[in-house]
């Protein structure tokens, strides 16, 4: 990661924190907040979490929020993204 990438990540983290603060304040201050506001707060918090972990995960953008592929969708041996994961009866993912 370059110094520029670190600055961009710090700026994005600050942006996400401000948005999360605004959403939480709206939820706390209003007696009858919208469910979508809570969903946006959850999405923003997840984006902040994944930004923190982004140095070792695959991430992409969707609706201006960063999301990452869960580690469970990576092959436990090769660490590559599974193309057709299958859940076994034991609850484990299998690379198909």
C-alpha cells in the first residue's frame, strides 16, 4: 500500500465515521426513525469494518459503500475466491 492509498483510506474512514455519526444521531434523536436509517447505519458500520480489514481481503464498491467478500468464500487451501461454493451438511463450505 502506498502513502497515497493510506491517505485515501484515512479520508474514506473519516467520511464513513461522519456518516455513521449522523445516522446514529438520527436514530437516537427520533422516536419513530425509519428502518432504512438503521439499515444504512449497519451498512456504513460494515463498510468501516471492512475498510479496516481491506489490506488482506478482496473489496469492491456498490452504491458508494465498500463491501468485502467473506473469507468463507475463499478456498481454504489456495485462498482463491470460490467460483461455485457449496455448503456441506456439516456447515462447512466446499469448493465445487
